């Protein structure tokens, strides 16, 4: 074989990744697609890439040097299993199959186990950065064995984005670890997007600024603490006018948010791990709420506040929103990293949170300067119990908390929904609370189900004889 790496699945993400691979020194790329026209089209459009085409899996395997390395770029799901089966027919022990799709991590764990039994290595690799990232440099989150990383590492490093001189790829951990981390990346992406959307809504409805004016506010914010790809593209989107109507584009886009499922997976997984990712959950639910037009129409007549009190001192309000956005963002990332910690513990993955923060600095959708602060926090304290308790974040939260409260109050007064802002603030107040009403919940549980409780003043487990004389017994 003459190619050192192959790509199966030549839709946009696959062909862009193949072109990225081909553009890097030392790579020769074999390409295969189920329908051959796509392969032909890619070869015709990109003769410079020097692709090695294959029209059957046998031919594809024959074109690859050993150990063979194939990256599958098909829509996550049954198609992935079908391609794996085909590759297993023609691959040999020691070869490497990489799934670069947005697979659900339990599927990756299952596939890795099954493929490993044949002697072939299986690597589930999260790839972030959309179509452009695939072409110019994504952030890559590979799982799998150390053995496969030895071969795959240099190839992935050659195509990944570079942040501060370092490639945005690291060996995340065994089997499903890479796809798990990519899933949490997407959950954080949902939270980041929702927080930005709430900030926009609050400023627009709270101060009457136009989308174009708010675009300038976001552009300005992008020069400070909030600097990030998502803030940058938000300004671009808000600046855009609709050619047909002349209206701001954001006013002609139907306000029903789609979702392909990765946010929901993040929340479902967090629920089973017992990790409160409330910001990510609210962001996911906000998309669901938006997507029920019949319910929204039925609820449209429900009353709002008597006298919606809009912000009066608008400059101050806008700065408050900026501070509230930053504080809520810290909570969302802290919750996301908490889920990574819990997932790693559950699956015995040795995930380095600081390394994850570093590979998210470039290439991916949530890329931001901010990720440097997270990497610093874990470098200073690798066993940090909660990201937001690191000094930099504690300081930012104390600087922002008064503004954050004012914004949540203003939102409630004006009847503007701010689910991610307010749930993040509640999380903040919950996690820092000296005492929580969980004590009362324990009392209720003991009352109706004899679920027992512990005491603050002595060890042991207790139950009250609620249906008897109400004395306490140790159980
Ligand atoms: C990325 C993105 C990418 C994607 C998802 C999310 O990291 O490059 O997260 O994976 O756009 O499909 O899409 P939804 O918003 O449709 O769930």
C-alpha cells in the first residue's frame, strides 16, 4: 500500500478531513465512499490532494500501508457499525479503525470491545470544529489504546488546530473516553450558545438596542474576558441583514432551535452520574421549549408582569449582562468539567482535565482564551474539586455576582426568560450554601418511606417512628 491513512465517507466533513490530511507533509490519503460518484467528484475537484481512490473495501485495504489506519466519517449510528463490519473483513490484527463521527460514547465502548476481540484497534475520536475546522484544523479528542495512539498520534497532530504552539489533540483515555469528552464539549457548547442568546435577548428587550447595535456590543466583548469563537460569530450573525426583506436576519429566522442529540446525551449522562449540569440542562431544555409552536401558541395569552420594568440606566445594565454572562459561563464550564471528572471515575479513564482545556483552546466550537485559565487552574491544583473554586474563577465570580443578581431580578421583573442565567446563579448559591433544605427533604423521605437520615452531631443512620410515638431509632 502507498497511503499511510484512509478516509471512509466523503460527505462534507469526510472530504474536508481527507483534504486536510492530504495537505500535510508526509501524508498520502486513500479515500472510499459507498457511492463511487462522490469519490470521483472529490478527485476531480481536488487533484492537488493526490488522493488514492478505492472502489471496494478490498482495494481500500490494499492501498494502505501497515498498520492500516482508516478514519470513518459517516453519520453516527447504524452506518458506523456497517462500515466497521466491512473494514473488519479486509483489515488485519494491529490495524486501526478510527470513528471520527459524533458517536454516543456507550456505542464506542461497545464497538471498541467487539473490534478489539479481532485484534484490530478501535479508536473513537471526537472531532470538533465543523466543516471549516475539519479542513483547516479541528480539535480532536481520541480515545482507544496506547498502541493505536502511537501510530495515530502523529497523524492527528499533523491535522489538528494549533493553539499557542501546541496541537489541539491529546490521547484522552481508553475506549469511549474521547467521545465522552466530545459529548461534554457539545453540552458546554449548548450552554455557551444559550447564555449568549439570553444576553442578546435581555439587551434587546431590556434596552431596545437593535441587532446591529448589539453586534457591536458583542464585538466589543470579544476583546475582553469573553473573547471566544461563539461571541465572534454571534456578532457576525447579528450584523447580517436579510436581502429579501431588509430586516435583520435574526428577525426572519424561525425561532425554533434544532438539536442533533449531543446536548441531551450530556444531560442524560450527567443525570445517571449524579452530576448537576444545570446550565447545560437548561440550555438543552430551552431548545426543546422553543420547538413546540402549538404549546407556545396556546400559552401566548398567559399574563406577563403588570408593569414590565425595563432597565433604565442602559449602559450599566449592559455591563451587568456582560458580567452575568461571564459568571454563568464559569458555572457552565465548571459543571462540564465536573461531568468529565465523574465520567472518568465511573469508567476508570485517566482523563487529564488540564489537557482537555488545552486542546479546546483551538479548532473547536467553544475555543476561547478562557480555556487557558482552566488549564492554569488544573496545573496549579490537579485534584481541584470544582473548577469554579480555583482562585481566578472565585475572583471573577465575586466580581460579577452582584451584577448577576441584578440581571436575574431584572429578567424576572420584565418577564424575559433567562433560564441559563438564573439556573447558574441558583447553582452558585446552592453549592456555596452553608446549609441546604436537603435536610428537610431527608425528613420527608424518612416520613413516607423510612428512607432514614444522618445527623450533623453524631455518626450513624436514624429513623423516626413517624407512625408510632415519633421517637428516633438508630438503624
Ligand atoms: C462541533 C459541533 C458539531 C455540531 C453538532 C451539534 O464540535 O463541531 O459541536 O459536532 O455542530 O452536531 O449540533 P446540534 O446543535 O445540532 O446538536
